[in-house]
C-alpha cells in the first residue's frame, strides 16, 4: 500500500490527547518495535487533529521518544502520512510521522 501525505497546515490545531508510549512488537516477550531506518524504538502518540468545527483522535507512530509531548500540549507534526492496510479481513489506516514535538519547543520556559 502507498503512504498518503497529510498536509498538517490545513488543521486549525493538533494537540496531544494520549501520551507517548513505546509500541510492543511481541506481547509474549515484551520486545519493543524498532524503526527499520533509524534503529530507534517506535512510540505511539494519540493526537487530536482539529479542523474547523470537527476533531478526530488518531494514533500516530513516530521513531524515537517525543520529548516534551504531554496530554493537552499543542504539537507540531513533521511528515505525517496515512497508510491504508488490510489483514485477514480487518482493515484500517495507520498514521506515521518522522517527528512530533511541542509547538513551543523553540521558546524557552521562564523560571
């Protein structure tokens, strides 16, 4: 299946709804999923994507732990793609990004 790019600039807001958690590759052994390209652990983050008067929460996979991303924090998402999938009669859409970081990552926090 082909990955379909999503223009995140079209959203009026993107907020973390579920904190980052490592994805498990094997439930029996507890082995974590690792990104083939980077070798980093893959994390899953629940993001609330808002556009106009509607909002949807989607789970997005990202290589490496997204630091500073917490529930309620507006985030910036880089290279978001949606990939349709089908497996043994089940189907859905998998979302993946190359990076998720807090929207205010460039500004320092006042002490």
